[in-house]
């Protein structure tokens, strides 16, 4: 099995990112369960706005889309900005919208037997709202979600502490990240053995 994490931080590499850190922690849990994969920071690439598979003119989404298609599990990691997923996260969901026009020989979306999960960080409230937004978008374009398919951390409102500034990972985040990984890998395994039927 293979996993791909798309980190939707607004900052490109090599700048540090709390979203990237939490994504790496999820990927460590996946690796412990025998799932290999990679983390890609979307801000490092020229992903054009639009809802097509390829927007042309140097658009690098097709390269990312190939990775999505090769993965059994897709993790979307996003910060909270103004109570919403980041603009880059929204762009990723918009580009995934093109999958509604891509089907296999049985008429199923190519994403139907893929499982998704979400990681959210921020120092303001809104992790449940942000995960709900991303969940719905992922489900709309064909991904399945296991129970507990989100891990998150939010700091105290109106304070400046970031997740990456913590001296250690809080126990609640560790437990939630582990549950996300176990349930997501379990569902991906079941779908690999018994794909969805044509509908």
C-alpha cells in the first residue's frame, strides 16, 4: 500500500510548517503499519487554478495527480486561515473536482477505491469545521473516509504558539493521529480486497 500527503501550507519549502510537521507524524504512523509514501508541499509547485486535469502552460498539477492515482491513501494537511482551510487546500480540492469526469471501464470514478484523511493545525478555533469542509470535498470526488479520519491541534485563541513550537506532541494528538492511521489503513486494505461495485 502507498500513501501520499499533500501539505497545503501557504509557505513553500524550506520554511518550517506546522502542517508539514503533523503530516510527517501521520506518515510515520502509516510507515509503522507497513504503508510507504511521501509528503509533498503543494506551495513548492506551480498548481494552476481551475477544475481541469491539466490547465496547461506549465501547470504542475498533472504531476501531482499521477502521484494521487498511484496512492491508496491521500492525506490532506492544512492550516486554518480565517476559520477555513487554506487557499491552497481549496485549490487542491478544486483540481480534484476534475476526477468527476474520469472513470474506469465499469464507469466508476478512479478515486472510488482510495481512502482519504485530513490533518489540521491552527492557533484559532475551527478544526472541526475545516475537517468537515475537506471531508465533504474529498467524498464528493470519490474518496472514502474511515471513522476518525482527522487529526488536529489548535492552540489557545489569540495567542502565537504554533504546533511546531511545542516541546512535545500532546498525548491527545498522538492518540488521534494513531487512530487515523490504523482506521485509514484498515479501510484501504478492505477496499483493495473488495473494490466498490459499478453503480
